[in-house]
C-alpha cells in the first residue's frame, strides 16, 4: 500500500480559511519531509453541520476534491482505491466490469434478434437455458451439429434438465414450471437449423458466446445480478422500459444497501415477495454467507432465502440465477404475493423483508389493492415479530396517493414502526423517471406517538451517472 499522510485544519465557520491552512501545512510537509503524497482536510462547521473538504497535495501541485461526509474513504482499507479513483481518475473495477457486461448484452441482443427472431421476454429465457446446460459437465458444445432428428434444442434442453436434477432443484413442481418456460429452446425450429451466415445453428452460436463471455463472470459469484441486467437491457434495446408491467429492476448498490441498513446477519431468514430476477436474494445470500462457516452456508442457501414472483419468465430467471450461484434449493415460488395467507407466511418466521414492488399498478377502484402501500402492509404483516423490513418505492407512496392509501398508512402505523425514510438519487432507476425512496420498518411493533422517525436526504450518494449504464 502507498504511504499517505493526513493533515486536518479545523475552523468552525470559514471554509476558505480551513482549506488554505490545510494546504499551507501540506505543502510544507511535502517540501521538508519524506512524505510526498498528502491528503489535507479543510473542516468547517460543527458536529451536526459541517463541511469536510479533502485536498490532495504532492510535488506536482494540489487538487481540491469533492466534499465528503466523513473520513471512511481514508481508512487503511479504502485509501488506495480512493486515491486511484478520485486523484488519478481511474474507472472503478466494478464500473469496467459492468460496462463490459452491458456491451456484451448489446451484442447478445443483436444476435438473439437477428439469428433467433426472439421476442423481448424470450431472450433472457434462452440465455438462462443455455447457461444451465453449460453447467452440465457432460454437455459438449461440439455436439451441436444441426441434426434434424436430435436437434440442438433437444440437446440443450436435455442437458439443462439433467443439471437441474443433479443440483436437486425442489420441489418437482418448481422444476416443471421452469422447464415449461424453457420449452421454446427445443420448440422454436429456427434455433436448431444451420444459419448460412453463421455456418452453424443460432443455438450453437449463442452457446459459444455465453461460454466465452458470460458464464465465468456469473459463476464467480459476483453480487451483480447479471441476468437481471440482461433482462433490463434487452427491454431497453427494444425501445421499452419495463414500466408497462411495473417492472423496475433494482440496481446492485441498492440491494447491497438494503443488507447494510438492517445489519443483515447469517441467522436471518430473508423474504422477497416480488423477487423479479432475484437481485435482493443474491445480495442477501452474499452478505449472510460472508459471515458464516461452511455448515451454516449450506443452511443459508437451503433454508433461509425465500422469494415469490408472479411472472413465470422472471421466476425462471430468478431460479436460474440462484442455481448458477450454487443454490438450486432456494425457496422460490411462482405465486401472487397479495393472495398469500398471512398466517401461513408467518409460520416461516421470516426476520427480514426486502421488496421493490410493482409500480403504478393502481389505476382505479378495481385495482386500488395493487398500490405499493398495500404491498408494504402485506409484507410487514407477513414477517415475524420484530422483523426488519426495507422497501424501495416512489416517493409518492410514502406521502399517500389516495384516501385509500392514506388509510392503509394509518393501519400500518397502528401495528408496525416506521424507522426512517431515505430520499434517493433521482437517477437510481436510470432512464425510468421515478423519484424513489427507501423506507425502513420494524414489524409488529406499533409506532409510538413519541417515536422519532429519521428522514435522510441521500440524493448526493456519490454515484455518478454513466451514459447507457446509470448509477
């Protein structure tokens, strides 16, 4: 690790004076000591309201950096990265990886459309099916020859089905539902016929591409929901945004933030009732496993992650996501959350609830029960006593869109506690146009009249919008 020296100049009011003083001392240290890389800080204000202005100083000069809230970036484990990104201007590794993933999703989108004539919702299913087949060690790409009788689609379908048996995907009804979504891999004739432009079948081309470019990244157990990214990108490339069905997938940094907000532990039982492609469950699994020994890790995967998803295609993608991360036994079910019995869910003793519910589905009296606040109440009612709940919803949800919603809010506070609301960056859902916030609750603990609820403005979250990528 590089050697850095920290220098702090403090004043209660004059920001410029604090910065000038810090800069003066830092220059003197560079000139007269062996320390040649200095982080100096001009601090002004008091404990509650303050400005911390970092200044980087070396023999070439100085750079005034963006203000920070605290000194966390300058700890021993974070300082090198901060220096590389903020001083040298290097692109973070995660951003480079994400840029590469999104580039590949664009290439894959074009191939699936041009060679497979696949629809928006079919593309991620074909990708999921092939990835599962590639996990089967007995499956060989060389066998994809365009045979008319035992087609390439049949070979891939057989391989993925065998692999699902091998990893013991349970219950059997779950496997059958997923396989039903993957039927198109063998039923779509064009996928298994040799395309003269490729000199091979589209399925062989897709399989080679995924093995070379994608499989290793997913199996490396990245916290990034790559299949979810593909799903979102396929929709975007086709000119949609997913909003017509309320589909707004959650960015990775938000799924990780959820885990941190409630200090998720290895003993928790996590529930996502609108799990989409599985982003929250993936983040929770990583957080919990990082705290667990080998025996407990197996229990986390098998017994402590629960998810519901109403859409068959997303349910299949979420199941694939978990299988690829070594968890074929996760408790994912293809059900409508709002129709699930509260007491039955309570029997699972769920201690943590994460949710990004469908947005803007309440269009009138007939659909009023589909508003985001109804999803929140149902989730809170489903959790164990003292369970922690984190949701991300449009800001309007927490204000109350209608008289009906305001009544539901009152009902929630009679039974549960609202701990805090966090206003997020307007570009959290890049390109969607939703102003989101996070709400944190404690379940089955009535909100006390003298309870202080925290309101946090986190719009300046330090993330920068990258074109075509988002935060």
